[in-house]
C-alpha cells in the first residue's frame, strides 16, 4: 500500500486522533482527517503545533515515522516505531555477526549504485555521464580507492555549475539538498526497522553518536534522486529557492510519490526504499551480497509508466 507523506505547516495547528483518523485542526480552516493506517511519514513544521499523546501512539503503532522540524525547517528529530519485523531478534543477531568481507561487498554495491545514479542524472541533463558509469564499474570491495569521492568531484560542478560547493551549512541549493536528504534518511530508517534491522549498526558508516548509521548506508543510492528533484526546483524558480517557501518543501516531500525501478520492477519511491531495506536484511541473513537490490533508475516519466507499481 502506498502510504502518504503529510506536512503540517499552518501555524497553530492542533493534532488529535478520533476513530483511527488523524484530525488536523487548523485556525480559520475546516478540520481535515486522514486515516492513520494511510500515513507513512508525518512532518510537523510548526513551532506552535500541539498534539494529544494519542497522535504519537497511533502513528507509531501504524508504522509511520513522525518528523519534527526546527526553526530552519530542517528535521530536528524523528520518532520510529519500536515494533519491527516478526523475526527482529534473529535478524539483529545476524546483523551483529556479519563479517567484514560482506560489509565491504555491500558497501561496494551501494557506492557503485550511487555512481550509476549520478551518471544517469548527468546523462539526462547533459547527454553524457562524464565517466561515472565507468567509475562505478571500477569500485572494488570496500571502495579502497575512494571512487565515491572522485565521482563527487566530477558530479557536483556538472550538476549545479563550477562555482557550486557541497556545504551543509550553506543556503541556496545546499539547504534544499539537506532537507531532501533528511526526509529520505528518515524513510530509510523507518524501512530498516520494519525489516527487523538495527538502524544504528551500519555496514560502513561508523559514528558513536549517530543512531542511524545503517540508514546513512542505505540512502547513498537514493541521494541522486533528491539531487534530481532539487535541480528541477532550482532550474524552475525565479530567484533563489528557500525552505521558507512552503511550495518548495511540498515539492521535496512529493519525491516519495515518484516511481523508480528497483529490482527490475516499478515502485513508488517510498515502497522502493522498503524493497531495498528488505533485500538488505536478506543479504545479511544469507551472507549474500547478491540478495541486495538497489534503485536502477531516476524517477520515471509518466509516459514510461505502466498501470501502477509492479
């Protein structure tokens, strides 16, 4: 089932639950309701919002992720369901026991997929991938040659111009990238928990203060899809886009409705992330890197889509 992503941004909104419906009560506007089971991601970007405790309980029980944004509109924190997969303990043990060789092979696959995606985006924009597909084919186990970084050196100037620098503290397109990456990271963390995995135990990322290392691993091949969306927003705006502009945030959140190829099948992006997380759990359980499936396309154009997801 395709779950909805909802942003709450009207100042003074009150959220409550009645009869398995999320009730959205906005000042001077009619009440709106959404079935709890339809929610995938709830983003609250309103410092004056108020909640009943049932909002968190029911959303988490239904498997939804709740994201709370700060004053800069970037996610400040998120709540994930504690209930995961029916075999979560077994999968946790397998995840803890996985050896270095498999971790390196999985990271190789993730980096190669990211480079392929970056190459697809540049080819779509400029008619050539500037060698990124060839670079992806050269990635070795564990990426000891750091081809991920070499790819980035080629990629960013071609995507946003020679003056662009990827800077997490900068405004302009960087702020939009930060927002897009944050919401995709949250979706990856949610999918990993649902697949019975520990989101803090990464296959490659290691940071004692990072509770989402595995989500950071999994999201690497999904980053270029955020880049695709941000490039489209920047190219279509008159003047510099800003996260203060609500339609800009709405456009970024709409990324979850895009359709992509994963494992040779068409999926809405949110479901595609779930497929990747489930395949990662399978790869860890079976000690088989070949079980991992990853995105194989940028968002598909409407004229290339069949009736619904496969």
